[in-house]
């Protein structure tokens, strides 16, 4: 998160508000993640304010990712490049 998200978020949004959306997968709620969020993204929506499995609030999980998953299900790939080519 520190190596990727913070540099990315600091460039286009300098001085402007933005919404950091995450789906609260188990690793998103890790203590280290919460420390980064508390420090760099005060006011983020906590786990108790974000509905789980909401297609309205997390459309990628219910449309695009489902479509991609259907394209590759039942197959195995020997490399990331092979997986990318299948998608």
C-alpha cells in the first residue's frame, strides 16, 4: 500500500478530495492497513459503514470480475503472461 497507493493517490488528487473504495477483504482490514488508512486517509469509511457484497457500491466485483472469471474458469495457466493472453 505504501509503495503503490500513496504515490498514486498523491499525484492526481493533490489538494482535492477523493474517495478511496475498498471491499474489506480480510487483508484490507489488517492492523497494518488500518494504521496506513488512519494516518493518510482520515475519514475513510470503516468496515461498519460499508455494506458487504453490495453490487451498487462495488460494481467491479459483480460485473467485470465475474465476466473475466467466467472466461478463465476450468483452465489452468503456467504463467501470468498466459493468463493475460486468455483474458
